[in-house]
């Protein structure tokens, strides 16, 4: 394959069919309307799943279920992170109990030695933006791997599970799935398995279907966790249900990376900054000259502005189709397409920055658990 | 070398000078009288140390210090375990705060899948015998690795430390020290490092000299923990002080092993059983016939009965020397030597079994922490 997808590296042009085939990810089944109403599912931006039918059943039967996902608290919270945030909020609206793990121990063990900074980033960047995007404190358990709970029974149970999972892991498996290994990576993987399965411990929810929405690069962690969960006979876990979203292109059509501010739009970027980034960096699928564009048309599939509209800012399928068709026919110019995005983005950021100010006051409620 | 000492295997005739040289263990320094009064130190049964002067200083200066040690809760508690128990009680009498870790996560990760059985063994075999031998609930923190504390702050802090240590460990180091590796062994090693250093966290005692008395086979864990403690800059740990005791010969002069009841005397053995084991199995340094014994004399250095008197049952140096000399000269026969041991052992077991009955009522106090 001429692309590479691991939790530590994503490169090349990703062929999602090949990826699904190699990883063993299944396409989405027929979804109930609550999911179809969400454009991420409807547009196949969330393109695959494992055992997701359990979550559909739970929703259809009005049974309890959990949504669990993790965040690596480094750098700015940008549009690449919003795709999971949008799903968290969707699941909360569908009645899921939300578990959000701040992978601060994992972050420390990879490359971020400053625990205080990690915790600040988790709160100021991630949690505050989640709340501003609509996350509610009710039914939400937001925690740090390094400080699981103020309830000792819960804390002990969570860490015990991570500790016991070690017995059921093998080097060969880690190596086959992760490639190069280190004690820190092994620890991270065992903590992640506990993050994903511990909601099912009796100290938490008990046996419960658990949805884990992730980017496709996180599937190796899921595969390890699934195997560990199966082998762990001390508990009777229900297997995890996971969904996979496609990667969001970086502004310049390469990787969206926290270490390069010209590759992303952060949710704390000012409207001016964001506008400037779109104008200056957003990779265009249009032709070099207006004449040529009118004649040959643009390519929306590689145009970053179009992609951002598709993934985040134009939930109306008809309107999106018109933009798509007009751009493809050459009727819509790149500058005009960018203007559409900028207007939508401006409205979003304006409202979001207001919401962030309100959210800052709510943060404490989330940290009370 | 024609002996092997690892945490998982001890075999061959151990040359302690070579062992100290290879491991980097130092001989005991001049000890204050509180230690000299204890025959384990005085007779060089505790033969080596690392950084033990810190503990001596703390005692001399009446400063706070900690004694931490762990136990693997498998099988019967036998004389091979009593040597560390005797030290625990010595340190408690010297004013140390005692930390006792039940390595149940480590046990699960090695070969003991039944967590309930592990916890029962820890309490019925280890803790009850410790109490019967004189351990007091005051200043004693007895805990399970799987359930660190009823205080959530303490629990979180302990596990966090184990999690963060992973960053500072390398495979090469693990491999060099442990040989063959597995995720379970790595986890065990990181938990052990947290066991040894966590008493110094602010949630526990704060920076404090910490004595770790262990068998010589446990030094690899100490070496890893010392390195991790040094590299961990988030905390300002005082380096560990450790002491090393010699191995107790098995009854038949091979390994004292929990899996072979003829190799040990358990502290719950009845007086009849224990007597029978000494008579039947205790390896003799005497000669094949009485005549020959009278003529050539016996070898107390390889005689198991003599060794048990030396390590456990005859604290009076003069009396021990007389037994030694009489046996060596041939004046004392093997059967007579065994009778001396049996009398001492009978007195000990009788009193100990009584103490165990009292201890059973005190167990709960220790589990309240």
C-alpha cells in the first residue's frame, strides 16, 4: 500500500476500502434515523465500524449504553478534533453515558513531560471546547488517566483492570500491531484497554454496550483492547462497538498537525486569523486561471474548502450538492467557494467564542466527578 | 558462575561474595547497637546493602523513615518467609512506618489467575502470621496492589506513579536485568517501583528514607526501581536503601519451595508434622555412622538443623557456638542436634499457633486503612 496509518503516523493518500480490508473494519450497516439525520454518518465521513449493531440495538430498545473516547491533551483544539467532539455530543443527545479519558499518562509516556501543562491543555482546550460545542455535565464522566476518580472504589477498580490486562497481552501481538515498542507504549495500550472496558465494571455501569468513536488511525488500539477484553475471564465484558471517521485534510492538503498552525483552524482562532488561513492556505481544487476554471471546472474532492463545508459547515445535502456541482462545472470560482466557507466559519466561530466564554464557567461542574 | 540468582530462579551453590560483586551490593557498614542486637544482622544472614547508611542516620537522628517490602501471596507461609517478617517487626520496633504490598497484580500476571484465592492467601497466610509474629496495626499500611487505598487521593497517586514510571524504563534495561520479558513482567516491575517509591509522595509520607529488606534474588527489581527513581524528575525522591538476606536452605538441602511441603516448615504446620519433617527430611552434615561421626565430626555449615537454629531459633551466640563446636568435633550427634532444633521449634510453634488464634481477630484492624 502507498499509504500508512498507525496511531503515530498517517501518511500517503488513504484508500479507505483497502484500509477496511486490511484492518477488518466493516462498513456501516443500515442506520436508524437518529444517525441518518447526522451528516457525518449520512455522508460516510464516519465510514466504518466494528460490532456497532449492539449500539443500534441499545438505542432501538431504549437500553443503557456508554460512549467512551479519549483525548491526547497536546496542542490546540482544532477542526480535526471537532469531528469526534460532534459525535460525543450526538451520543449524549441519544442518551449515552459519556466517558471521556484524558490520556495524560499516555502523553507523558510519549513526549510531553509537563503534567501540569497537559492538564491545563485538557481543560482549556479540550473540555472547554466540548462544553461550548454542547457537551452537558449530566451523564458525563470526564477524567484524567492519572487521577481516575474521587471515589476510591472506582479509582482502584480502574487501575486494577489496567494492571490485570498485562497478563493477557503478548509482545508478539503488540509488535505485530504497533511495530516498534517501548514500555511506555505498552503501558499506554493497557491503560487504553482499561479506559474502554472499565465503564463495564460493577463500580461503574456494569456490563453495558460501549461505543468508541475514533479516527481510523486508532484502530490498532481497538484491536488490542478487543483481544484483551475477550481473554479477560475475571469479568464478563460485552465486546466494544467502534466507529471510524475519515481523516480531515490539513489546510494545505497535507496532514492537519497540532505542531503546524498553518495546517489547521483552531476553535480559538480569531475570525480574522481563520479568514486569513482559508484565503492564504486552503488548498484549492480549482484551475490556475479563471478562464481555465470556467472551462474545465474544479475538483471538489480535493478542495479543502469544499471538504470543510462537507464535514462541518453545510449540513444541508441539497445546498452542499449545489456547491459541489457548481464548483465542478466551473460556475463557482475558488474565491467564491472560499467566501462561502468563510461566511459559515465566521458565523460558527463567532457563536463558538461566545459559547466558550460561558463554558469557562461550567468547567468546574465537569471536574466534580 | 555456577549459580544463578534471578527473581524467578535461584539455583546452584551461591557464592555471596561473587553475587555482591556482580550485583553491586555492598557489605554492611558498622551498625548501631539496635541492629547488632539482632542476630540476623550480627550473623551476616543479612549480608549486604545499598545506601543503608541513610537508614542508620535516620535512626541515629531520630528522623522519620519508612520500611517497605512486598509479598507474593502464593502458597504456605514458611520459614523462608519468616526472615523478612522478622525484619519487618524489627523495623517497626525501631520506629519505622511500615508499608506492606501484597503483589496480587504481579501474581495474577505471572501464574495465579484466581484473585480471590490470592487475597485470601495474603490475609490467612501472610498477614495473620505477621501479626502473630508481632506486627502491630499502628504505623502499618498493609495493602493490595489491586486496591491501593480507601482514600482516593492516595489510590490515584500510587497508580499514577506506576503509570509515569513507564516513560523512564527501556526494553534494553529490562532485558539486561530480567532476561526474557513479557508485558506482565514489565507491569510488575513498574508496580514494584511504585510500591517502593510511593511512600515518598506527598499523599503519603513525603520525601523519606525508605528501607527495603529483600532476599538477594529480588535485587534486579531494586536496580530497576533505583534507576526509575533517579530519572523521574517530577518528584524529588530520596534513593532507596535496601538490605539483602541470604537464602534459607530447603529441608533436604535444595530449594525451599512453596510447591513442595517436604522442603519447608510452614508456620501453620502442626508440631507433629514439623517434628516429622525435621526427623525425616532435614539434611544432615553428619557422618554415615555414629563411630565415624565421633571420629571425624559433622559439618554444621551444610547441616539444615544447625542452619535453622542459627537463622531462627538460637539467638544466643554462645549457645550457638557450643552447638557448632560440639557438632564439628563429633561430640554432638545428628539425632541430638535434631532434638535441640525440635525442642526449640516445638516451643516456637506452640506459642505461634496460640498467637495466630489471637491474630485472626486483629486482621480487620490492618485492613481498615
